[in-house]
């Protein structure tokens, strides 16, 4: 009997109005366009302004994904938002999106796994769809990282941006859909990438702190390992893959991961130059970009991956 799978029915994304080029950062901290481009590949990022928040960006991305799927908001039975920068400590961004879309009764919640959040959320939605707990789900990655950056710390503030990406996944039987997912976490590495505040510790929101060089080293190893693991689980080899849609942290991490797998550079979707690191939003933002510009087509085999604070990391293989 054909297997019940979670198929990506539509994608969408949203970015804040305001663009911040590297040159603008030169006036804020002691940095240069040349250093940022050479070390990270980042040239520009979007920064949320007045009236823009994680929930407004998430809602805009969700509307576009629902439209692309040819559905109405009322068809959605499950909303999962991956975010580390919710509008409020509670209620969840998921319920805010639900209300904004006018969906009456559905399941809605947030997942917090920082940059890997979208992979975690997609895996949870996939499990719920395959067991019949949901038929159609909205999975969103949305962040306003700019609101938790220390704008005096040049080692972090140049790296991040704001945005949201979304997919609608629905149950279908057949060859298409999510073929395998793999998730990992190792909380011993907390001190390498964390936020120095929170509701139950300082009572403040806190700012991002990072030991960039160590994060970089772990990222290349963990991402290559989880990609091999997820492809093995799906019975695939790197040469079978049409597109790698990676978390957009740093061009050198993307290139290092692709090189380890023997994947040509042309098969890697890159948006870090324009969006910087948008944490949980980066994978669905990159996916939507490549779907809308015609690179990713129905039937293509795509691999998604991410790593973030915790550490957490994960990957998914999808027949689009
Ligand atoms: N502008 C100019 N100089 C800078 C800046 C800056 N913005 N930031 C740091 N420097 C300086 C440092 O002070 C250091 O100077 P020193 O040699 O006099 O001490 C020098 O540049 C080199 O610093 P390193 O940290 O060794 O530079 P590196 O080549 O490792 O690049 C970077 C730093 C870009 C942070 C890199 O380590 C990285 O991308 N790490 C991964 C971090 C990441 O992406 N985290 C996001 C979340 S996790 C994830 O998504 C995978």
C-alpha cells in the first residue's frame, strides 16, 4: 500500500521593508564591508521596523504559502511556528498567526530550537500528519533577531537579519513528500551560542552571545554528519540530490558542507548574501526563494539542513 506522506503544497516568505547594507554597519561598529563579505559572504540584511514583528512577518509568509498551495486559511488544522524571538513570552506566535489568519479551531504552538527550529517544526508536523493527527499544516520559521542583538558587539551584530518563511504541508499518498528527517541536540555546548537573559533567569530579554570560531567548527562537522545520516535513512546518495537548501549562517559553512558531501556549488541554494542569518526563518526563506525563481520544481529531490544554539541540528529529505 502506498505510504501516507507529508507533501509540501506551497511556500511563502516575507521580509521587513528596511534593508541594511554592510556600509551602514561601518557607522555602528568597527567593521568593514570587506571583512564581512570575506568572512561570511553577507552583503545585506533586512531589519524589522516599527509595526513589524515576528508575528506580522510570520503571518505574511503564511498567507503567501496558503495562496501558493491553492487553499484557504480555514483548511489549516495545525500551525507550528519555529522562533527564538516571539513577540511575547506567551501566548505563542502560533496562536497570534492563527488569530490573524482567522482560523477558528486548530492546533497552534511554537517550537524553540533556534536556527534548527524549522527542521524541528517540520519534523513534528510530519509526524502528526503521518499518524493522522493533522491533515494540513502550516510550518513557519520567523525571527526578528535584530531585537536581541547587541549592536555594540561587532562579532555578532553583523551576522543576523530578520524575516519569515512558511510551507503548507498536507497528507497525500504517493512518492512525493518528506522522505526522512533526523534531529539532534547536545546541551553541553550551551555556552558557545546563547542569549544572556530570559523570563525565568534575569527577567529580561537578553542579547545574543557567541563564540563564532567554535560554532563554525562544530557546524561543518555536525551538518555533514546529519546529511549523510538523513540520506542513508532515505536510501539516497549525494549525487541523487537536485538541491541542498541549507541554513544560511555563513557562506564558508555552506561551501564547507557542500565540499564534504561532494556536492557542486551550483546545487546549493544561497541567500545568505541578501538575508544574512535569519535563524529559524532561513531555510524556508531560501526554499521559497528557489521555488519562486523557478529553480526548485515539482518532483525535485531537496535536502534541508540547519544547526543552531543548544547545540541543535537536523536535516530532512523531501521529494518536492
Ligand atoms: N569586523 C571586523 N573584524 C571583526 C569582526 C567584524 N565584524 N568580528 C570579529 N572581528 C575580528 C576579531 O576581533 C578577530 O580579531 P583579532 O584577530 O585581532 O582577535 C578577527 O576579526 C578574526 O576573528 P575570528 O572570530 O577568528 O573570525 P572568523 O574567521 O572565525 O569569522 C565568524 C568569524 C564570521 C563569526 C565565523 O566564525 C562564523 O561564521 N562562525 C559561525 C557562527 C554562526 O554562523 N553562528 C550563527 C548561529 S549557528 C549557525 O547558524 C551555524
